[in-house]
C-alpha cells in the first residue's frame, strides 16, 4: 500500500494502525458475518484490534457515528433549504442550540459573515416533503426561539451540480461539512 | 421498501454494534436473523435508499481542511461556471440555490493552504469572487431521517 495515500492525522493519539483502519473503512462496512475481521484483513489488524480501535475512535469523536446514512430525496424529503440568520454575536451560541434542538434540523453551524454582501452568521439545514412544509418548520423555529424579528433568508436548493469529487482530502467519504 | 426495511433504517441511523458479529446482534433486536439483515442492507444499498453504510468522520480530527464556499453567478452564466468549479477535484459537492448567492459548494483538501489555493484558482479561472464560509462552531449535526 502507498503510504503517501494514507490520510494525515495530527492528533497524537491516532496511530498508523488507526490511519490504515480509517482508510479501509471509509467506503463502508463489509456485508459479511464478521465485518471487523474482514476490515482487519485489509489493513493488517486482528478482529480484536479493529474492535478496540473503532470503539476508541467512536469514543473520542473521530468517528461521529457508525451506521446508515439515507438518501433523503429517495425517502420523500424532496425540499431542502439552507436557512440563514443574522444573529447578534453574543446570542448566536444560545440560539444555535435552540434551533438545533428541533428534530427536523439536520445541522446548525456558526459561520463568518462576509460583509457587506453576506450578513448571516448562523446556518442550518431543514428538509421537508415540500417547500411549504419547510417554510412551516422555519415558522415553528421562529416562534419557539423567539427570533421572528431576526433577519433571515431561506435558500431552497434547485439543482445538485456535483455530488462527490476525487479523493483529495484525507477522507472524502463520510465527511460532513 | 416494507415495514422491516423501515425499521432497519430507523434503527441503524442510531448506530451499529461494534462486536464480533454485529449484524447478528443488530438483527436480534429487529427480530430477524443475520442473513436477512445482510440481504436487506445489500438491497437498500443497491436501490440507493442508503447512501452510506459505515462511519461518519469528524473531518477536522482526521487532519483535513473543509469549508463551505458561495458565489454570485449571473443566471445565464450558471452552467458554464458550474462546469469550471466542478472541474476542481477539491470540490466535493455543489448545489444551486434560490438566492443571489446561487452557487454553494464544499471544498475538501488535506491542508488549509491547499484550501486557500483552490479558492484562488477558482476565482482566477471564473473571474467571480468566492466567499469562504468555514464552520466556526457546531451546535448540532444529526443527518437522521425518520422513515
């Protein structure tokens, strides 16, 4: 295996063996009775070592979640919107947590404003069966978090130009932005 | 997709066991056997209902650089500029959205320097500014959908 192709990780407690494991597992879990043994065979680790290391990577947050990610469009969530708010800096953390508590919000991040063109600093993603459903959910958030007065915009997606690029980052599969 | 498929998707969005025979362990909780769970996950993947079955990584902990970037492109230029932007291998996904900021894409590279270089290159090539909006703080990330 080409060592240069392995992901670089700067956390000190991430070993070479972890890097080989992350490379092997990024495309998904093998559909066999002993998947961790199969992964181990790909990266020179025993089944037991794979189990120990994966448990640790999950515990320290390097792996956020192990399991299934669905294609929301195929499941009837046809509308998705990025909803952005211009929230006073001193309140952004409090309101970010408030918005993030709704089960239909899939992510909620603080990002920098790009003034004067872009005044918004809180971004969240909301999915719904259709656009009306998404807008209704935005209203629910505004009422509950009492931010009806806060300037915001709803950016519905129109087209997906590109889904995934070549492997340039340490890991291109299973990353979240 | 039937009720069993739905219960598999809902359960496995919450997590997957890490033990010697995880499919057997997960199947038991779903009241099916290991072979059936393996077959159904395979079928859901084939049908593209499941886009991933594996780990979601915390990219920054792996040492990579990631950002969300936006551009304002005149509608008549959209297709041409999208092709130029998508031609960069650092662009992981790219969406058109209803707004004057109408192009939104994710850049993923090994380092911060490469990220900034990719942004410069896209600006030079397209003639339009790229607005870099990296994540400053994460309040919530879920990506689970009830089915």
